[in-house]
C-alpha cells in the first residue's frame, strides 16, 4: 500500500510540473515545500480534508489559480496577499472565520 503523505510530498516537489490537480483524494495537508516551486501556476485541491494553508504558498508569484473548495480550512495566511492580483483564490465551502486585510482584494473569490 502506498504511503499517501510521502506520495503527496514528492508529487508536489516535482519542479517540472506547473499544474497540480488532486481533487477528491482525502488529503489533509499541503506540504510547505510547495512554496518553493516558482513555476507553479495552478493548484486544485478541492473536496479534500485540508485544514491549513501553508504560509509558503504566498511565495508563488506565478500562481494564477488556487482552488481549495470544500475542505476544512478555518483561516487564511495573510501572505496570500503576495499572490498576483489577478490570481483566483477559491476557498468556498470551507469554515473560514475571517479574511486577512492583506487579501481583501480577493474577497469576492473567497
């Protein structure tokens, strides 16, 4: 049987991929190392069990689409405000308690 957490960690650190789609996989975390993939443009992790967004995602200056719909996320790191203004951040159907002022420009997509 495959160790899911190890697979996910290595899947995310393959630097040659610019898209990551892992919808509906019962994932519980996003590896912090994802923030080191400078070419990453799309992350789709909808319908999982993710509880936290690592601050390192704010380092992804090429990210255009971050989809984390229908997870268990309660807070958003303020440094997601470092993402490009045109980036789509979709955190619908989560348990968000607040949205940091740093990303209020994206509030319509949250």
